[in-house]
């Protein structure tokens, strides 16, 4: 075997071992990145669950934070002809100050829960809380609406569930 051929074989073996080491290193780094990303996704710093249960028959909304009943508020839901639809919802969007051109009124601390326009929001018609009075929305006292809005903003729409039942 010529001297040049031996040098080339040695060079090729070293190159192959270096290349394999580089591939192994990249694989380990990729695995570490994926594992750390999964850990951060599964354990967000603000992880909490909010469940708001709206009972149409009693005109009350119970708010549970991480399974513990935290609030119980009087509400006004849809009057005859404008019934609030039952179901399970996740908030779609939030507005600190919303003015409805359709209804000609302010809806502070609005949390939209359906594409059909059903929302949870504050009302200044506090004398009607505890009975049906709305066009389908779930109305709260403005201070309670602010608390609910704050929870949704703090913990996130994806961590919030609204359950409306008879």
C-alpha cells in the first residue's frame, strides 16, 4: 500500500469518527431541547383552572379556581324569547370596555363565550340581578364582572371553562 493511500485511509477514518461524534452530539442536543420544551409547555408558570358554572334556574354563577369554590354571584340571563343557551364554553375574546352599537349600551369587563354573541359582562342595571333580564348574555354586578375578567386575563382563556345549565 502506498504512503498516500495510508494517509487517505487514516484521514477518512478520522473524518468518519468526527462526523459520527458530531451527529451524536446534535442528536443529544435535539433530544434535550425537545424534552425541555415539553416540560415548559406542560408546566406553565400561571397554570390554573377556572370553571364558571351558571345556573339558569337559580340565576347564580359559581366560580371555581383550581376546583375550589371561590365566588358565588347573582346574575341576570336571557329573558323570554332571548334564552341564554346551555352548554360548555371557552372564552373567545375579552374587552375591558365594550360598547354595543346593537344594544346601545356599555358592557364593561366583557368576556365573549360564543360566536353567536353570548358574553359575560358587567351591567349597571344591578336591580335586575337575580332574575332574567338580558338578551341572552350573562350579566354581573360590575365589580364581580371585573373580578371574573381579571381571572380570565390572569390565567388565560384556554384555562377557563364556562358551563351554563338549567
